[in-house]
């Protein structure tokens, strides 16, 4: 019995087609984390899946709580996790290439055959006349009819295929790359959420400073107004005090508005409804970081950076892809068989059995093979170049992060000193004005200087903590050690 062509497979092309799907999937999964825009449409790490409805009570939120919520609900991490699941599914599909494939078929139908069309015309039939008694054969119709019912169980398996073996290796490397892409996304979430939380703490400090300065300006305005009413100071002093008071009110309004907007961004990143009120429970952390050399941090980064490990596994994947195309010149050995039963015109059932071993050896397909091989080699060379560039980029990031940490540490020290000096100057000037030695112009200047110094201190603390987070991210240990780097 002839074998139905639908049961044959081009095993030489299965692995390359499958690999194309893997390469597209891993490339898509690794690309999303590069954006830095502050919208979830451009950068999914600025979005999340809202996890709970709004409550009337403010939600107390520590830095650890915020990070855990981000790791659970952040949109960017969800996409990376789904990308890993896609690659795991593709690897599971690759397993099937090593396993037997078994399936059942069955059909029934009414068939009409034209014997002449099948090669049994009158001349051919006449040649069989001598086989019949008297040399004459009965009249036969060129058209025959029959009812055919059949059922079959099929079995096929690849016994050896170089492309399939290499495709399996590529699928494993792609899955590992997806895992490290997910782990890199976790680091991105920790950095984004921690930075947003620190920004919200800084905003809160700015609001508190602004409130204190408004209250101080109010007291000074009341004092100048009373003195003016008593005739001991000129109207100009009261006007200066009122201008200073309203300027501090403007600064307070701007600080409150900025705090509200940054709070919304934080909530969007961790899955809290923008309308939910939150209360930050952690103060701005501050601690000195132990001295580290670029060589120490770089060695740590090469060991722990997930994006570096991701790219290393992509290099392994593309190397396996290249091996797939090279191995297409090797023979492929496969086995196919089926067993079935057939009934024709209800005349009883008989069995059918086929067992076929196929050795597929490419004789001449050199243009296609060389084209696939050259293209895959170019992709492999490209990923290797990216890997070499990433090593240099890690070195650059580490050195830049260490410089930022050192510079911001010094800026915090200077900012603290400025606040102390501005506080002493304001106290002295307040005493001079109350004693009637000076008018309030130097006092207004001292108040503005203190406001600027306090704002600079808050911003310096924020930048110092952010630079330590960036150093931990450059070293690849942010998720595990952000508490240590922040000194919490």
C-alpha cells in the first residue's frame, strides 16, 4: 500500500523554523527594559497592575513594603516574567522533537473510480483475456464504485538529527537568557521603586521645611505688624515681612504639588490606586558607604550582573543556532510506521501495516545552506560584539557610580554645614532685629538663605542615596543588598 504523503515531515527544516521563533521571542523579551521615559506606554516599569481598591484609611508604606509591592505588581516585571514563560513553553515544544509522535486517523467514504484514468483502458484489459476460459473475459465497466472505511494509528520519531540536537541546546540557552532577563527586570523594579520612594521622602522633607519657614515668616510678619502699629518700625519693614511670608507660601504650595505628583508615580509603580492616600513610614536614610575600588566592584558585577549573564546566554544561543545551520549538511535518520484496518463494501476487515526508516542526506542545497550559515554567523558575531561592549560598559558604569557616590557624599557634608551656618546666621539676625539694631532686610535675606540651604540638603541626601542605589545596580546586587547600601 502506498504511504499517504501527508505523513511525511521535512525534519531538516523543523529545527531552523523553531529556532527563528526562539530568537524572536528572546529578542523581544530583552528589549523592553531600555527605555527611560516616565510613562508606562514607553517604559512598562512606570506602570503596574492595581492590586487593591481604595480605602478610606491612609496606607502605611515602608521602603521594604513598596519594593515588595513593586516586585509583585510592576508591569515591567510582569512582562519579563511572561517572556520567561514563553521561552519555557518553546523549550517544552523542543522536547517533542526527541519524543515519539503518535496519532490516530479514521475515515469513511464512498468512492467512484475511472479505470481508464488509472491506466486500465480497453487495450490493457484485453491483454488479460487469455487468462479467462475461451479467451474471452466478461464485460467490465470502466467505472467502479466502492465504500471504504479505515482506521489507522501512526508512529513517527526522529532517531538522529543534528539540527534538532543543536536546536535543543539553543532553546535551553534562550530559556536561561529569559530567566536572567527577568532577574534584571527585578533589579530595575527595585531601583525604580526605591528611587521613587526616596523622591517621595525628599518631597515630604521639602514640605516640612516649607511649613516651618511659613510659620517662621508668619511670626516675623506678626511681629513687624505689631511694631509698625506701635510706631517703632517703618511700613517698609512690614512690607518686606509680608513679601517674605507670601514667598514662603508659594514655596509651600509648589512643594505640596510636587509631593502629590511624585506620590502618584510611586503608587503607579507598585500597584496602588492613584487615589489611595499613603503615609511613608521610613525617614530619609543616611550612612557612609565603605570604600570600594573599581576593580572590586567590577569583579562583583561580572559575577552578579543579570544583564551580563543574559547576554552571555544569548551568545550561547546564537552559537547553537549557527551550529544548527551548519549541521543541516548532516544526514537525518527518522522512523515512521502505522497500523490500520480497512473495510471495502462491507466485505470484511483486513489489516495494513507500514514501517519505514528514512535516511535524508542533502546532496545539493549549497546556496540555501551557505546563506543560512552566513546569516547565523553574522548574528553570532554581533552578539559577541555586544558582549564585549557590555564588559566595557559595566566598567564605565562602575567607575561613574563610584565617582557619583564620592561626590554626593561630599555634597551632603557641605549642605549640612551650610544649614548649620544659615541657622546660626538667622538666629543672630533675629536677635539683632528684635533688639532694634537692624531693620528686617538682613533678616529676610537670612531666612531665604536658610530655605535654600535646607532645600539643598534634602536634595543632596536624595542624590547621595540614589547614587548608592545605582552603584549597587552596577554591581548587580541591588535586590539583595539595597538595605546595606542605603544604611538601613
